[in-house]
């Protein structure tokens, strides 16, 4: 495991990051000789399968009988009355 001081990291960030990516190496960043951070290559998380995604959906409880929204009910009533009077 390679170590790099903050000053060196500041001066050569691009080269250090490219080294991490190209060589898949881990670098420990030091601040006055004390370990403060770790720079590691990025690995994308695995994509969940369709079954894993749907398992969460299927596990949700089904909603009970829905309570009608009184505002929407009134709008529908007014629209119906308006259409009937024409």
C-alpha cells in the first residue's frame, strides 16, 4: 500500500488518481505523518435483478379500501351536474 502526503497529493492529483485507476492500487493519504484518508479504485455496485426489485414491490402490503378525496368527489359531482343540464 503506497502512502502520499497532502502536499504531494495537491501537486500531482491527476497522476496519483490515474495511478489508482490504472494499477488498481490503494493509496493512503497522510497529513503530517498521520493517516487521514484512503484512495481506492471505484467499483460499481452490482445491478439488482428484476426479481430482487419486484420482491420489494410484492412485499408491500396492499392498501386497504381507499377513502375518497372530498375535493375530487365534489369536482366530479359538479362536472356531472354541468353535463346533465346541457
